[in-house]
């Protein structure tokens, strides 16, 4: 099968969570494939990645870019007997809606798979007006019900999608490719706890503000030399206990997570699953988070990671800073969340096999 992936934000070269998931999925996807993206980062095209570079990250510029991107995709897919377009969902649902309509018009025999990373309706309810939420729900309903195959990142999301839109959705959960897990272990020379994620995303903003303004002032009274490391970009305030790395490479990010005393994620909003938690668990880092933070991620040992209401985070952080023990990797977790295994299991699903049999 010849496959084209379409993304409405830069998957290459960025390292934000959704980009990392798509990159791992793309690397592990079998057969002939190419990724098409809209980017404001002036990415140089490579053999398996085509990028339309826009000068600013504006919705109107993305909308205007989609028809040309569809033209390039259909030209790439050509007259292959089995053609698949994977629409990656972590962007405004309107982009996916336009893509689906144009593909159905100009290449009705091309199979379309919509890969949902979060429920757009819930995101808009949280971040936008009621009108935008209702409008997005109608578009999302159309995309789900007119795609040949719909997938999502966890069983929790799938149950919500079924309830909202009444369609069958297959689990294609978040994971990390073994190809991106290699990194050099290098200590920084100071003790720190860490939070990873862009401050521009509301759930991250709320969590970072709570860490910086509520937790850290209390923690440094007991551990005055302890630092809080932030990665992901967007946060601009200066604090004496804050070390802000901004956007970093994947090897550097994994090293920062690995060497931290504790990854602290007081997340109380958001949808989908947090790739940062999966990455941290795969490198054996200690994690403190909430039920919302761990939502959609399954693990066998209840004590790993530490899950509680954020009101109790202070006591738990102080308790965990007393011990230097590193969490052991969970073998069953490693296997279940490696993208190579996820993709292999996905293609063995009978429902998926039947859809991909014919064009």
C-alpha cells in the first residue's frame, strides 16, 4: 500500500508531543510512504517529507495551502492500486474537513484514515467560545463519519468518540519508536525537577503556573538549591529557581527527563494521552501526576507513576526528594508503548485488514 500522511503543522523538525507521536508512527509505518506538512519553520524538503513553508502560523495561510498540498499528495499516490491518505488530527478540525472533501472529490477511490489525537469538540469547549465548540463538533462528526477508517490514541478517547459520534474507532495509541530513544546520559551538575510542554497550550499553561507560582516557592524553603527545569517554549518569566531550556532536541529532552529528580505534571485539563509521560516511563524517570495526566495510559504497577490530586503534590515532592532511587523500567510497559509493536498489532486487527484489502 502506498501511503501519504498529511499534517497541518511542522512534524519535522519540531519535538512537541503530537509531532513526536506522528514522527514515530510515520517511521514505523510499512510500505511506500511520504509525509506532507504545512510548516512555518522553513523545513528543507527531503525524499520522504514534503513541506509547504508559510511565513507565519496563521489559519488562513494553512487553509489556502491545503489545495496545493492535496494536489501534491494525489500526484504522489498516482494510480497505485492501493492508496491511503492518513489525516493526522492534532490541529483545528476544519483543516481535516477541507482535506477530506477535496480528496473525495478528486480521488474518490483513495482510502482515508482519520487519526484523532484528541476530541476537537472538547478542546474547543475548553479553549474557545460555545459557537466554535458547536461548529467544530459538526465538522468533527462529518470527518469521523465520512472517513474509511477512524483511529484514536486511547480506549478512553474511543469511548468518548463512540458516544459523541456513533462510529467504530480503532485504537492506535501513542507510543515512541526505539529509533528515537537513543540518547547520551549526561548530568547537568545541579538537582532539579522537570516539566515538559509548550506554555502556549492551556493545560500546560495552567500546570506550569501552578508549579512556578504555588509549589516552587514552598519547595525551595526546604530545598533552596533545587531548580525547576522547563522545556517546550513559550514561558518568559524569570525566577531564581527556574531554568528554562525552551525548545530542545529529542536526545537533550530525554537526557533532561532521565537525570531529573522527579517529573512533576499537575495537569487538570486536556484530552488525548500525554506522550511526555510515556517517554518518561520508557527512560525510567520518576513521575508525579494526576488522574487526568495519566488518562488513557495503562500500566500494571499502581505505584508507578505516582498519581494523586495536585493539592497533595507538595508533600509528595518533598517525600520523593529524600530518596535518590530511580524507577525501574516496566518491561510490559516498554513493549506495549513501543511504536513498532503498536503498528504491528494495528495491521493485524481484522477490521483494519478488511478495510485495507480493497480500494
